[in-house]
C-alpha cells in the first residue's frame, strides 16, 4: 500500500511540475518593473526589479499600436511587439501582445514558433489564412480562413503562420502567454544561422541539391545579418 501511495504522490508531483513549468512564473508581489540598472535592484526571472515605490504609470504604458507597421519587405508583413522589452511593467506578469500588419495579395507572417508561449490571435481587418502544424510524427495541419472578428489559437511551441489572401491590407492583434515569448522563424533559423549549418546536413535533411541549399543559405544569412 505504501508503495502505491508513493507512486501516486510521485505522479502527482510530476504533473504539478509540468504544470508549473508550462508558463512564466507567477509573481509573488503586485508587480516587478524591469530595469537595466543593477544598482539596488533585485534579479527576478531575467530582469532586475525597480523599487516599487519608484514605479510610475509610464512603466505600464506603451503608445502607438494604432500605427500601421511597414510591410515593404520580402515577406510583406510587420510584427510590432508589446512585450517586456517595450513595457517594463510586464516583467513577471506572464503576458504580452503584438500587432501584425500584412500587405495585400500575399503578406505573410512566415512559419515560426514561440518557444515560451501560446498565442491567441484576433483579426481586425482583412482576410487571413492561418494554421499550425502538430509535432512529429503526425505533422497534422490545422488551418482556417479568418475574417474580421474571428479568433484562432496557436498552441505553445507549434509551428504556425498567417497569410493575407485578400486584396486589401490586413491587421491582427495577438496575445501571448509570456512576457517574452521569443520567436524562431523556421527558414531564417535553418538557412540563416550564424555560423551556417553544414550544407551537407541541410541537403540531406530537406532532400535538396547542395547547390540549392547554399543558395538559400546565402539569401537567408544576408537577411539575418
């Protein structure tokens, strides 16, 4: 019986550990405004905290998400973040926001993943084709066409994308379950790493001729640097 109780306790502890690590740590105080100055600061979850008595409303404020992002680039989209880098008061609060602008006729937020956050996206303008792909070995695609007011969720760590299939500009806002969700754009990471991944490795992995791989690397490496 004691063995069974120990096993049950162990399983519950393991589950609890996974739940705890599934998102940013919960704060143990009202707020922890991030500062770069280490003098008299307390280091919490990647940032130093300002003395709460010195915090102001500006620490929790960011203007400008009404301003369209510049989509004049190779992919035709622009992500404007509102995370702990822009809003120091988000430190330890486990949430952030982005505005995404898409050019007409194919503006793309390329396939990418957020290693530390689930994302929930709402379309404000335009028509988007969105989707995410599950992990190996299923690699199942969940995809949907979204219109203004529609909402879609991208689970944490899943590769996902948004593509403007309309003839007008598109705008979406997304909330993420981390103060600093991170982003890994798949093509940039694979073909634009610094230093470059051995072309032999990529040629075998993606089943392409090595010359094509080198061409892709030269293009994406330039984009990233």
